[in-house]
C-alpha cells in the first residue's frame, strides 16, 4: 500500500524543552561529538567543550554559546549532553 507522504520520521518534532526556573544558574551542556559548521550561523564544537544553552529549536538543533570560543550559534542537539553538577 502506498502512502500520501514519505517516511513519517522526517516529520518528527521533539516536545522536549529545557527546564528553566527564573533566577537559576545557567544550563551547561558538554559536547560529546565534534561539529564542524556547515553554515555561518552554526558553531564549532570539540569533544568536551562547554556550551551555555539558550534554547531548543525543535528541529534537531539547539542555540547556545561555546564557552571555549565565545561564539553563539546553533549546533546539532544530539552532539551535546546535559552537564550534571555534583
């Protein structure tokens, strides 16, 4: 049976959001994979870079500032994980 649309996986949009309570400390992510920018609005990541997260774009990209370089831009969300404080 044929469908009217192709693979439904391409229409997926994450409902995950970043929890933020007003006045709390910034959220930091740690890059777990390197990323080379493919467009001028993307930022470079090296494994271990700390990223101050500004928001999730719900399209596979997040907005943040790389603490190592000071550059702000988007990066693939899956390439970074939440940094847990002990």
